C-alpha cells in the first residue's frame, strides 16, 4: 500500500520571469520562489539552519527532517517538466540548466 509520502506533486506558478514552486503532499504544502534566467531557472530553498523555522511557519512540521528528500523530489520533477540538461542542488536552492 502506498504511503502519503509517495504521493506528491510539484507545480509551477508563473508570473513573468519569476513565480512559485508548490510542493504538495496530502497533509502539507511548501512554496518556494524561483527566478528564470536566460539559460536556467533558480529555485530558492531555505538553508539547513532556516529549514525548521520555514516548515513551522508553513504549517508543515512533518517536513522538518525531510529537507534533502523534498529538495531531491523537486529537482527530479523540474528536470522532467523543464527538459533540462542539468540540475544542481546547493545549500540554498536548485538550479535547473536548460
């Protein structure tokens, strides 16, 4: 049987050259801002030190210990959605190169 953690969506809200990435599971939603540049897209993600506070303020306490997993899921989905050539994850975000 599938658990709620196996069912998630990653959706983009566009507003010109920037917008929001919405990560959703059955009991939580996290939003991350992004900016589109000429050859890439950058998603801003709170760093390790800010992640806990961000999850609390978003009403998503269950996501607190899962930062790496959630970022990897978002990166994989963006690679698919954006047909990118490369995705890089660093301390403060995800860069999708076209």
